[in-house]
C-alpha cells in the first residue's frame, strides 16, 4: 500500500509520520468529530480504528516535516481548520456537498464516510500552506466557541419566560385543572391561551440576542443540525456494520461542550420550553391571586419564579418519559451531543406484541435505531427543522397548499364520478384486504416473501379481532400459529423443516377456520389466508420475477 506523509498540528505542538493512505483517511474522517487538539483527534480516530493500548500517534515525530513522500503529503491543522494535500486527497467534502457520495459507493473500498463541517477548508496549495494556516489561525480567535446552551437553558430563557408570562397572564384566572394537565395536551386549554403561549415561544425563538452574538435561538439550533444528523446517520451505519456501538465524543471535548444542536436536542428543547411556559402561565395566575391585596411587580414575581423554573427544568430533564420509551430527556441530549445513536434491539422496538410484523421485526439481527422528529411541534417557521431561511419555509408551505388543493379536487371529482375507494387511499375495491397490501401471488415465490405477505394480512385480521371486543383466545392462537410457521420457514435443519411444514400449515388453517365460524364477517379474509398457506410449499419458480408497472404500485 502507498504511504503518505501526515503532518498534524494543534495549538501546542506539531507531529508528523509516514503512514499508509488508509490510516490517513481515518484521520481525516475523524475530523467530523470536530477535535481541537491532537489528543482529541486521537480519541476521535478510534471511531474507525480499534482502540489499542497506546496512542494512535505514538510513533509520530515532533515537528512539521512537509517534505514530499511516496504517494503525497497530507497536512491537518486543527486550530486553522485546514486540510492540505498535494498529489493525494481523500474524498472528503463539506456536509452540503456529500449527497453524491451517499449510497453504495461510500463503502465500496471499505473507507469510512468523510464529512467535514463548513468550518474546514480543503486546499492543494502545499507550497503556501503555512501562510494560509497562519491567516486562518488569526481569524478563529475572533470567533471563539459560543456556549449557547448557557443562554438557551439558563437564566436568560427562564427570565424571558417569566417576563412574557407575567405580561400575558397576570390578569387571567388560574386553570382549575392545570396541575393535572400534561403540557403536551394543549387541546385541554382554551384556544386563546394556547395561542398566547405559542406566540411567546415564537418570540423567544426568533428574537436576536447580544449574548448569542446577534443570532436568534433558532439560528443557533439549526446552524449545525444537518451536519450532526448526517454524522449520527454515519454512526448508525457503522454500528450496523461492525456490530457494536462506535466510540462517542469525549464529554470534555470542545465538540461536545460547544457543539451544535441536532434534531433530537431541537425536539427535546421545544418540549422543555413549552413545559416551562405552561408551568409559568399557571404560576403567574396563582401569584397574582395570592397577592391580590398588595401591589406586586414583575420583579417580585421573577424573584421566586426563576429559581422555581430552574428546579423544574432539572426535574423535567431527569424524569424518564414514556413518550421517549422511558429515556430521560437529558440522556437523549447527551447521546446526541456525544454522537451516539439511540440503538435498541428488534424486541425493544416492538410496538404491538400481537402484530405479526412486529414479531418478525423482533427477530431481526443487529440494532434498530430510535429517532425523534418534529411531528408534534407547531407548524411555524420558528420551529422548522429543515429550513434555514424563511423563504425556504414559505416556499415549502406553498407546495403543501398546492398539493392539498389538488388532492381535495381529485377526491371531489372521484366522489362525483362514483369511483372513490373505500377504506385507505390505496385499497383495491375488489380486494378483501383494505388496510394491508401484498404483491400479487407469484408461483414459487421465496418462502420469506410469502411469510411477509401472510404476516401483513394477518396483522389486519388481528386488528379486526380486537373490535368491537377483543377475542384474546383466537388472537393468541393465531400468533402462536404464525410463530410456528416463522420458526419452520427459517429453520436451518432442512429435514426437520420439511417434516413439520405440513402439520404447522394445517394447524394454522384450522385456527383460521375457527375464526371464520366465530366471526362470519371475516370469512373472506380467513379464506384468502388459507389459500396463501396452501401455496406456501410450492417449489421455487424458474421464471424471472415480473416487473410491476409503476401504475400498479400502491404508492
């Protein structure tokens, strides 16, 4: 393998060594962890190189020897956020330019995905690299790392909430059931109060602040969201390929302490602020009621309210939340800041244990990844995750409005012509199945695909058996029969599988017959599933699988 000369510099020292190109690629890929020092880079490299007893740079020599060597020269200057190379350069790119690298080509040669934030400059000017590095080093101190979380979570937030709620709610009576209302259940609140809370939240997000260097809280929250999301996706892919969670960022590293906000923290932060707003709204009313006989000011209220909100903030961050699968908001934020995906097993990810598809999912190898999105957030630009500017958001709103207008017009015309479909939007009016889909039967289809089709329709049948009252005995029998079929279909003992297939299929078919007798309205569905079971043992077809016409697809 060809070698390159690798020079690494931080604010205190320079080191260099001749190394193979693969290790140099790992070093450049580790820059996605945004290290500030050689020690932090050493830890970040362990994302891609198995940790050893010694430093990855233990054989590097002191100094910045930039003489040409073999395949080329690579210089990494951490304080300057600069990567320089002459004849060799990894396929690194800024985050907004890596779309073409997504897909199979990324891992074609086993190289780690290389994504750099927009802070980094890539240069091939080897002869002038020192002057470029010195200039960039002089520029960075003018814009040192900003501890934005001290503002977004600290007293500036709490004081702003207190002042805004005092102005908006001090003359309103307290809500009699406020203590029992979850902050997410906004529909239990008067609409005018919800609108006031929403407006306060929007103003906080959209007001430029001196302590954020002229930025709004929203500016700070979205600035690096996409870069962090892509890095989290890369770590998820790495975990899936390697079978173990990759190394996270050191909690004491600059990237973890001062790094940007990802999607998880944005969504969690939205919930926290909304929780504190509703708490403060009720506190204002109670304070005004308790002090109605004496003159009180905003300052009197804030004196006690800010410490109370700080305590409630800590309790909320540390409280396991069923909406987050029992995780605490603080742990979700920490993991994303450390670039650690929320990995769970297939069994942990099951939503409904009666669902055959969930049962198949539970048996899948490797981790599954749990993610938050902004689906429960207000539809305002202030809370938009995916738009950097108001113009982008407004354009997207217009596209949604046009799509909705066309969809409603199409549905109206279908209704006028009498051709609208019952049930879901893709259901075939001639099919017995209205909430599940499988491709048309193909003779000799692989067993796993037949199993998937049966499980998909069995899910719909089990949902039917839960209405109007749950028939637990039949549901349990169907789940057991499907589980037996899964075990046999996926068995590596061919002889045993062949011996058990017919008894398992017969027992499954008998249960479906009992369902049809007990629930006559489900007879057609049971008959269809029985037919599919009879086709299960057909030999594989030598005919190629026909391509479905795009018009035949249900999506």
